[in-house]
């Protein structure tokens, strides 16, 4: 009972933290588009599927959830965010969190999410949340039965599932269709990973896979095809914003060998991220621990030198980070076969990067899925390496309190500035001025992961100014 108290307390503490931030961030940018679109319900969802974005999160946002009361949405979104953190732990570790050390890992995960992902755009902003947080959550939920099933096979040498449970999983396998429509990038890598694992289990482990296993994968692939082959997907790719960088499959095939190599290099360089840098720093740190000299001073100097080289390469020749990670993992595997698992996860990450070759210019919020792949690997390495769990809990809790407090303060400040902007708009309207001007500085924040949505600009005739004028019922709106 005491063990579950840790989990329950942590769940509600994280929920309270996310709810407070959701409340502090008002509806903004695309959220207003979603509010207006949701008035037409299914017809709006249908239009977006045919003309813009076929992800299930986008369809839900524009067809239904965008019209929810903001406070109701804040509660719902905080619930999804909290559930994601705990279900992601289960996906990574193959078990339900219930021990003190598990809570330390969850706190570390939250710190990494705050620091190394587009947190504001993914966990707080309605449009970003539905497209990425909710979408990836659907995929994680879909994968959990597979994760637990595989855990039983490898730990117990048994591939059976209770007949009633198997029947239940068969009934819910159509959920795979929804998960398949959640993400182009993570969807395709999920399909590749499941097929590879299935081949290994079937032909190398000689496991007789149950019907629900195949049904789920089939529904997932069907959902993914409905997303990838949707009219909206191709209509969006043909817009001016994508024309210069997006290449169709046919155009990729027609590239010369040299141009293909250049495209791959460009894709990998554009795929670097904060999570990737932290992942490489973790590998260097662990390699130093395994191969350290007896002289601690020499080991320390070499470690600092290695970190300096890594940072220089990350900022100047980022493509070299990929082979360096493979080399470091090879060195770690020679010392501990546990790192074969990390090598597998890292390979999935690299394949995920290559899956973006058609459009190697993803915004930071669209990188949430691949960032979580690396965060999962980092958490596994932390769990494997850390021995003093009490100290780990203390350190991670202190870091979270300090950094979480800083993040909360940035959203509090933004909300105060937002309220001041609303007051200014109302005063201008009362004075008879319907061509309102607002202070654009309120949209700037020192927190690097605050949000990457579109903000009011100095041209009143372009989006999102055009939707803001509808919401605030003015003739035009612009920044100073």
C-alpha cells in the first residue's frame, strides 16, 4: 500500500503542476481558429482532412475539442499530460511505477521534458497538445499491450496471454487505427519497429503470436495509410510554405546519388536537438566512468576536453554526432551488454530522423516524439547507473523545484502581460479606435521552450492577426 502512495502522490502533484500552467496560458493563435472551426463540428474536421491536416489530434481539435470551455480543456489537457508521463514510464520500463526510485525517474523525465522538448507548445497550447501530446499518447497507449507481452517473453520465456485478456485485446485492437492516424513521423517508425520485433519473435524466438497482436498492427497500418495518403496531407505539401523544401517519394528517387547523400546529410543536420545533445553527453559521461584512469585528475581533464569537443561539433559539424554516438555505444557494450538495448533505441532514433527526409525542417513541437525516444534511453541509463536512490530523489526534486518554479514564473508573467493587453484593447475600443495596436514584447520569453506558435505581428492583414481581430471584434490588430 505504501508503494502505491508514492505513485498516487506523484500523479496528483504532477497533475496540479500541469493544470496550473495550462490555466496560466490562455487560448492563443491556432486555438482561436479551432474555436471558430469547431462551431461547424464534423464538417470542419472533414474539411481539414481533405485540405490541410489529417492527424487525429487536429481533426478532434478542429471538429470538437476546440469549442470546449477553456477551463474544461485545461483540466482535460493536464490529465492527458500527466497520464502520458506515467504511461511513457510503463512503455520504457515494462512495469507500473510503484517504488521510490521509480518516482525519481519520473521526476527526471519531467525535468528533461521541461528542458529538452517544446514543452509550452506540446503540453499547454491547445493546437500543439492535440497534434503532438495527445497523438503520441495514443501511440504509447496502443504500444503498451505489446510492451508488456514482449516483457513476459524475454523475462519469463513465455509468450502466452490469458484467453479472456486476449479476447479483450482483440476487441480493442481497432484503437490501433486511431493511433495510426496520430503522427506521420512516429507512425512509420512504430510500424517498422513492430514488424522487425515480430519477425524476431516469430522466426528466432519461435513464439506463436496471438491474433490480437496481428490485428492491432493491421489496424495501425490502416490508420497510418489514411493519414499519409490523405488529400489534406498532399494539399498541405503543395502550399508555398512547403514547395521549396518538401520532396515527394518520386522526386527523392529521381535525385542523383550525390544529391541523395546531400539530402540525407541535410536531414540529419536539421534533426539535431537538445535531447540529442544530452543523450551524447550521457554517453560520454558513462564511457568516462567505465574507462577512467586510476588518476582522477587525468580522467577529469579528459572528460572536460571530450565535452568541449562535443559542444564544438554540435554547433559546427552536427552530422559527426551520429557516428560518435555509435562509437561510444560500441565501447559501452564491450563493458556491459545492457547497452545493446540503448543501441537499439538509438538506431530507432536515427531511422526516425531519416523518415523525415521528405520534409527535413520540422518545427520544434513536431520533434516531441523523437525527443521522447532519446529521453527514454537516457532514463534507462540513469536507472541502470544510479545506485543511491535516496540521493537521486533528493537531487532530482531540488532541480525540479528550482527549474519548475522558473518555468511557472514565466507563464505567470505572460498571463499578467496578456491580461494587460486585453485591458488595453478594451480601452482602445471604448475610445472609438477599432484599429488597435498592442505591445509585441509580451510574446517574448526568456524560457527557451515557452512556445513556438504564431503571434500577433506588425502586418494587420496576415494570419494570426486576422483571426485575433475576429476574436476581439475589431477592424484590425497589429503590434507597435
